C-alpha cells in the first residue's frame, strides 16, 4: 500500500480506500 497524506490507500481498491480530498 502507498501512504498518501498519512492515509494508507490501496491502488487496487482506490474506490474503497479513504483518500484525502
């Protein structure tokens, strides 16, 4: 997983992951 803004996001589950606006 990659860390974006301190939030772990899954490139494969970008729809389920919580990405910072």
